[in-house]
């Protein structure tokens, strides 16, 4: 999943996972407050209305830019495409936005896998957490069962699995299958979260956000049990 929506933590176990979950919960409260603020929403609508003509005049380049930025958010821990989501939703609607986000995350995961497989550790240590890589390199290999790799993709920030599986020389077709299946529900959930924010549906916003946080904590807990950490 994309870094934008992942509540797990790759380096320190349950306390850190819950700590990240609490940070995300605090961010969710902030989003709910902004969603219910008429002054903020009024300013946001002006920004979206100003951006709409630009995207309508350059639909291909607008979609390509959104895909590329989404791909970067799936590769780099410090980069997020969340700020572009309201513009994308306003321009293309939920279905197209979810598709573009999913394609972008797929591209980012595949690129991370390719970088790790082709250039190895000297390059990727500049792009992601060296401690996270070391932690999972010891337990994920090219023979790891597909179901466990799927859980791995669901449970940890998306900049980690592509690099780890590329280093492990995990099968490309199996990795792409896992990546596609794991990222699709996150893309849909992220889009509906963003739509709830734009539509000022605070109850749905909080409900979806909490569900995503709890699911991430649960997936990370199960992953730790399966890996014996």
C-alpha cells in the first residue's frame, strides 16, 4: 500500500505500530475538523475551481503527472501524493481517480522492485529505511509463500516490499499479482476517504479512517506472528 495510507511500522514492532496508528488517528481528527470547517472548505473549493480549467485543457499530462507522483509516493517514505487527491477527485471523479492512483502505486512498486533487483543495496539504502530492509531481508525470500507476501504487502509501508522482494529476487509475475491485489482496495478506500472529506461527510470520513488504521495494525500484528518476530 501507499505510504499515504499505511499504519504499520517496519522497524520496531507493536509499540511503534500503535504509535504510528495514534499519529494517523490524530491526523484523522484534524481532517475531520477541516472537513467541517466552512471557511477551509470555501478556500479549498476556490483552489479546485482554479485548477479545473488547467486539467481540462491538458487531460493527458494531468493524468500522467498524477500517476507519476502517486508512483513516487509508493517508493519514497518522505513523499506523499495526498495533497493532490482533492484536485484529482474534482477533475476525474471517484472511479477514474481510483484507477489512476492504483496504476501509480503499481508503477511505483514495480519500479522499486526493478531498482532493487538491478542495482541492489547500495542504491536502495538511499531511498528507504536500511533497518526496515535488514529486518525483512532475513525473513522474506524468493521461496516465501504467495499468501505471506500478500500479507507483507498489505501490512507495511509500500516503499518497503518492492525493495525487499527485488533484493530477494522474488518472481516478478507473482510480485505484480500481489501488488495489484493488495493496492486496489487501498486505492478505492483512499479515494472514498478523500471524497468524504470534499463532501463534508465527517462520519464516513472518520469511520473509513479508523477502519483503515485498525486494519493496518491488525495486518502488521498477523505479519509479525507469521514471521516469528
